[in-house]
C-alpha cells in the first residue's frame, strides 16, 4: 500500500513540470521547455513500467525504457546549457556533443556491452554539473528570478541522481543476500527519490511563475532566449 502511494505520487508529480509550460511566461524560456519534456518522458517511462510491463508487451516497454535511459543525461545537459550564456553555454554544449558522440560510438561498435559505462558516465556528469550550478548560485550575492528557480532544479537533479548512485551501490552490495527484499527496497528508494525530486523541481518552477517581475533591475535571466528579452 505504501509503495503504491509513493510510486503513483511520483508518476503524477513527474508530469507537473510539463504542465507548467501552460504558463505563457514559462513558454518563453527554452531551458524550461527541455526540462518539461525531460520530466514528461520520465513520467511516461515510469508509468509504462508500473502499469504495463507486467501485462504483456514487456519487451517493447523495456526497449522504450532503454532508449529513454540513453536520452536522459543528454536532455539534462541541454537544460543546463540553455540556462547559461557565453562560454559556459558553449562548454556545456560541447560536453553534450562529446557525450552523445561517445555514446553513439560505443553502442555502434559494442552493442549493449558498454551500457553500464554510458549510464554511469552520464550520471556522474549530471551530478558534477548540478554541484557546479549550486556552487555558482551560492557564491553570487544577487540573483535573478530565473536563477532562484534554477537552484531548485539543480538541487532536485543532484538529489535524484545522487539517490540513483546510492541505489546502484546498495543493490550491488546486497546482490547475493535476499535479492527479493533488496529489489523491493531499491524500488521504494527510487520512487521516493523520484517523488521528492519532481516536487522540488515543481516548487522551483512555481516560484518563478508566481513572482512578479520586480527584479527587473537585475540582469536578464540566463535561461531566456533572445526572443524573450
């Protein structure tokens, strides 16, 4: 019962950031578009896993989940890149390009042999970029509305991917001991971290949406596209 509440709540919350794109002011920001798509795909992937993987068509769902897992880190890196300007944006876009190139080469030449390496590398890159984003926020004295919103995004992704790293280590350390209980605990921790991460992201987007533009004396938010300036 508790697991059902957590997993269902996590899936529902995954779709909230996408729904925030209904706000006109948020549709102007490219990074929010990518972030909304990321969470929508995350919610769709988990929805299929929970409700349809055990009722036939499991192979198709596993394949879709596999493709999403390969797309997940590049989407997050694109969110980070669009939230920056100048050399930082170019550096993150270059990192994204290199990651996707390496991902494509490994998959082409080795099939699924290096999937764990690819996913692990993506996880560590997202963790590092999230920590850098938080650190840069903390060392600044003044912040725009967009930056105040993005700090929630950095924190939520740091928490989410950090939790996945802990779950991965936990699952492998307990691989040989009572695997059924270990798997159940891992799934519970996963959906709990997903629920909290989606909630934190939604809170950040909500904080941007409800605030008025009284901070216009600051520089334009770094995530704005040129058309929104």
